[in-house]
């Protein structure tokens, strides 16, 4: 489903991309509507990915402070080496 | 400097067949913790390893069935050394696909969830079962869930384990809840050990419950896509969530 909205575009990079779509990998002469649709799609995907990655980093960093985690990795690493898994 | 996914590092090993360790956990994991997930790089592989091994361009084999976790420098127990190679995108993709197959991801994330079959008399640690394993960590035996396929567990003398923790502070999909939320799985440190390290058999005490549910294993599989960077592989196999 396509939604039609009207918003002011002030960001210089977006204005530049509308004028020169080839700068963002679209064919020269691509319509402003198509450029803006593309930019919105890519921007939303990137923003969601950034949010996911921030959440991952926070979770991993919290986990890294768990003394059981590091002790477990060291113990199993040595077990794997002794068992010639590695 | 964080260890980069897709690089092969030297490894201090007593096994002359082990030639290196391919870093396979994602770079956010690698930069956040003092350990990394690896696939050992071997001079040759046994026949039972072949389905889950990838021959690299230099002739060595990345043996996904031996997935593990290693602490990194400056940790005093680090066994990882210098970078020896950087895999090409094609090599890395093939290693990811082998690991995906090993972790049963196509079965678990496919349109109809299928479970790995049990081979012969199940006198080995079973996929999806929970066990205690040696050695005790901080004076306590930890619980682990087996993630390697039964065909591997039955023939290799090893099994790949994911530790579970009842600590609840990791309220994140990266530590998927299992056992109705009573525990969480620590997928980023999946490690393969010999059967002798695992307390299995009819006469040993087992965790309660003894078995992870099918949805538990699906959640673990989904988390592997992130921690071990297997999302592109899942897309290649048509099973990406």
C-alpha cells in the first residue's frame, strides 16, 4: 500500500539527492518522488538496524560483565583443547 | 583491537591438525566481550566431519562441527595469535552455510519445523536435551543444551553445547528465554566438547526439565543468526525469519 504525504524537505543532502539521483545510485533523471521514496525506505531500514545493533551491544556488554560467562568460556576452551576438539 | 569476523587467527593448540581459528561471531559481540566464537581451521577432516566442513582456498578446512569459543588477548588464557588470513566473501559464505546446516537452522526455521532424527541407540548426548557438564564453574555445575545434530553426536564423540543461565538481567532476544522463561540461552559462547565432559546416561542427575521445547530450540536458532552472523546464510537457504 502506498501512502501519500506532503512534507517539507530541508536537509541539504536530500535536496542534493533529488537534484542528482546518481549520487545515491539511482539513474540520472529519476523523479523526485522516486528519489524520496527510495531515501525514506533506506532510511527507515537503516534506522531500525541501528536500533537493533544498539540493543545488541547493550545486551552483549551486560553479559560480558557476568563472571560466570568468562569463567565458563575459559573452562570449556581448555576442555576443548585437552580433548583435541581445537 | 577487536577481533574481526571472517579472519583466521593462529591458535595455540596441542593438536597438530589444528592450524587456526576462524572468527565467526559478529563484530558487535567481538567488541563487547573478551571472547569470540570460532570455527577451527584444520589440516584435514574426518569423514563424519565432511558435511559440515568447508575447504578454503588454501586447502585447509573450516570444521564447523567443532564450533567453539575462545578468550582473546589480553586475557591471560588467550590461545589466539596473529591474523593469518582474511577469508574472501565466497569462502566465508560457504563456512556460514556449513555452520547453518550444523546448527540445524534449515530444519528449525523452515516452513514446517522438523526435528533432527535420533540415530541408533541413543547412548550419546541428544540434540535439544539439557545436561550438566564438567567442569564446575564457580563451584557450580552449569546447565547446557545440546545444539549439534544427533548424527554428529553419535559419531564424533563430541557434542556442541550452549550454556543456559537463570540470571534474568539479560532481557534481550540475544539471550533467548527457554524453559518458559526460567532460563536464558547464551548462544554466543557455543562450544564443542568431548562426551566425557557431559553428564549423560541413565544414572546421572539431569536438569529439570531435561528437554528444551521445540519453540525454545527455534528461538536459539534465530539467535544464532545474529550472534554468529548467519542471517545471510539463512536468506540463501530461504529460511530467514
